[in-house]
């Protein structure tokens, strides 16, 4: 009976962690001195669901349309969601990229996940902090480039995503498509200079003002 009670307590603690973290990794159990084998038992009992490689969650948890971003951030918390994935998050595009666009340092090892598929872009170290905000998605903190920064990045990496996508993002950010303005001209100029694309963006920005 004592053994059963101890197992129940362990499993309840793990379920509490899943509620608090949104997505649970075996590493989270190790830091609390909890046995990883309990994850398998809870999945078998239907009290936890395996949602990705090394990721577990409550089966009835609320899932947003951006759940794939949370899954990536849970295993790679320092990486930054950027470009097409950031555009989608900020509703600056109607496109839904099937890959998660992720920025990592120039010399860092590229993360590997079975799911979701990743599109890795290498940024200088300082570009991984300026204009990057933290958002809570499905209970997981996710680092995502802000609106103005994302637009500037789109022009910087226009050869990867297409100039038309960058121009649409600029129009959406300025509200010229009939939507509310999402970024000020000052912020856009600031990140245009930071990303060294001020000369590229200038004629387009001037034509929209």
C-alpha cells in the first residue's frame, strides 16, 4: 500500500509539473528527482500524451494555433522564432509556413527535431536580443522577433523568403492595407539600420508614407 501511495504521489507531482510547464520534458523530472519511467506509465494510463520527441503534455490541454512554436521553444529555449513564422504569429501574412523558422547564433549547432520541421537561419549574436520579445504560448515562454524587427529581417533575408513577402509585411505593419498600424516609422527605421537594410527599405517606406 505504501508503494502504491508513493507512486501516486510521484505521478500527481508529474501531472502538476505538466500543468505548470504546458509541455514537459524528461529533463524536468530529473531536476525534481522524479523517475522518468513514470512518464511511460502516465502515457499508458492516458493521463499524459506524448506530443513530440521527448515532449509530454496533458491530453486535454488547450492548444493554440501556434503550438508548434511552443514545442520548439520547450526544447530550444534560447532560439528565436523569426521571419515567416514570426510574420504568421504577428498576423502580418496569411501564409502558414509548414516549417518553424528559427534563428540561432552563427556558430551554434543546429537543433534537430522529428517534429515540427525547422528552417534554421543563422544570426549574429547581437541580432538574437535586439527587438526580440517573449510571449507565453500554451504555457511555454517563446522568444519571437517583434513586428518592426521582423519586417527588417524580411528585407535582409529577402533572397530566402522573396521580396514580395517583405513588401506585404511592410504594408501590413504600416496599416496601408486597411489594417491597424502595427509599427511606427521610427521603429522600422531603427531596425532597418540595425539590420543594415535602410538603403533597401527606404524607397518602399517613402512610397508608403
